[in-house]
C-alpha cells in the first residue's frame, strides 16, 4: 500500500499522522503543535514540495498516479497529510516529477541538540 494508514503497518514511535499535529491554519501551511514529532514536520514539508512539483510540472494527481503506478488516493492522502509514503512510493514520485520532494533535515524547525 505504501502508506502509514495501513492498520498492519506500525508507526514509528506511535506518531500520529502528520495532519493530526495542526494547531492553526490550513494544511500544509498550518502551524504545528510545539511538540510535533519530526515525522509531522517531514510530512508537512513533503506535502508542500508535492504541491510545488505538481504545479510546476502541470500534472494532476491523476496523471501522476498513472505515470507512477501509485493510486490517486494514496497520492492525495500524502498531499493532505493523512499518510507518509514508504521509500518505494517516494522514489517513484521523485522520478516521475523530476523533483526532490523528500525534504530531509530542512523540514525541521531546528535541529535537535547532539547528545
């Protein structure tokens, strides 16, 4: 399935889905809770990057789904902060879009201190 909403797929550290950490505004440009985990920040930045990539490529969710073999609904759930993709899904999105959508450490508001 490639998404965190699969009941059979455990979540890392029991994090909720990214959108569940919104405290104000509209996803993916919303403010996140101060205690939101890294996964929420990554999911938010990923959704923003996907929006930009879709706009710049002129693709719709449906055309992206056709070119990647990923279901339209899975891509929609990623964009809407309801799931995080697995690595295979992420790779197919980046290849099809020709754009790096995984934000990496840039997604974090500040890096945690090194122990």
